[in-house]
C-alpha cells in the first residue's frame, strides 16, 4: 500500500520531489516504490526525462483506480475511529455535477447537526459512475440522472423538470419569456456531450421539427456550458437544477417551448437499510429541489408504473 500511496502522491503533486515532501519520505524511496509498483502491475506508469516525470496513458487509468482504493481505506479508517469514539459514522455521497454543486450542499445544510458525522465525503462523478458506486457499496447514497437501469440500486424518490435555455443578457432572445425551437434554428448551441443522455434528445427534437441543430461547444457539465453562454459563445441548453440552483450573473434562464425533461433520482444500495441521517438528507434534497425548480414534478413511474411513496421510503428499480 505504501507503493500505491507514493504513486498517487507523485501524480497529484506532479513530481517525485513534492511527493516525497508530502509523504515525509525520501526521493529515492518514492522512486523505488513507483518502480516496484510498475513491476507488480506490468506496465510503465511514468515517462521519465531526468528528474521530470509525465504520467503515461496507462498510468492515468490506473491512477483513477488507485485513488479509489486509497479513498476507500481512508473511509474505513474514519469508520473505525467513529466506532471507537461512539461518534456518528462517516458516509459517502455520490452525485452528478449538476446536483453536487447546487442542491446537495443546500440540503446538507438543512440536516439536523446531531445526525451529521464530523467528516463525510461528497464525490462528484458521471451518472453511470454514481450507480456503480452505490451498487457496490462505495457510496451509501447517490443522486443521479436517468436512465436508472441497474439492479443493484433502489430508488428513494425520482422527479423531473424541463431543461432550459441559458442566454446572454445582451442577446435578443433574452427578451423572450419562453424560447421556441425555431428561435434557435441556426444558433450555435452549447450542450453537454454525453451521447446517451441530453444531446441525442435535443438532436431528435430538432430533427422532428425540420430544424438544424448547430453544435457549438461540447462540455462535460452544465456549469461550463452556462459560463460559455455568458461569454457570448452561444445559447446553452442545460438541466434546470444547474441553471436555477447555481445562477450566474450576465445570463437569463428561459424555459423551452417544447419540453425536454431532465429526470433525476436519489438512490441507495438495493436491499440495504438507509441510515436516519441519509433518510433525512433524502427528504431535504426533495424539499430543496421542489423549492428551486418551477416545474418540479414527482415521478411515480420509471420503466413500470409504481405506487408513489414519501421521500424516505425505498422503491425497487
């Protein structure tokens, strides 16, 4: 494990010298540790040019896994300390960027202080990774967007709201109360680039109305798309949680004339009891989302019709 820690420190800090300082070890010991790790994994982790190092493509992939392992060990140590001190047990929450940077911090702030551990981990990751993290028990609670096709998770609650257009204040479109698709014909559009989520639905909608979808900037999250719109690089079409939950100066948010739904859900590991603090957090997430989203709608079905239930109750996917 010391070799793994040396590798992660070198990647995170960008040099063997800094990794040695951060881990309170000597430079030669860090170098040896990385070389030993390369011997174990069977591939080169760094390109070396004298004292300088550059991570290899294989090293990048391995780093993500190594970091996850070390985070898990730290989480285990925190749990052990909490048990020893009879303190609230730490937890990890996994969420997509749209949620992690908007309603999740607000909801956490509403949870009763006596229920909260002194330390917890909030991990921001793609929707697919949220499901995997919760299903495998790395995170106890997840907030993700649809689709929710994973047998390893249960849904606490799910909701939807319409995606919106984010327009520079100086744009003529800012005067519209609702933006029609024809208003966007030929306009450079900014949207998230995931080919299986928002973008294909936008392209299909434009095609159905005989309009051309003009892609401008692809982003991996909604907040950069909104910032690009503020800079005058086009009109961003983004999820409503980001637009309303983290408003930016210099832009206006307008609903679309044709609804493009953003569906999201709070999930927990299948067949696993949910701790009271996380039940309360689920409830607060529901409350905050309902407050900030003008067209928030609680879902009672996803894939099959299911009976509606309060935020704290689990429903099988």
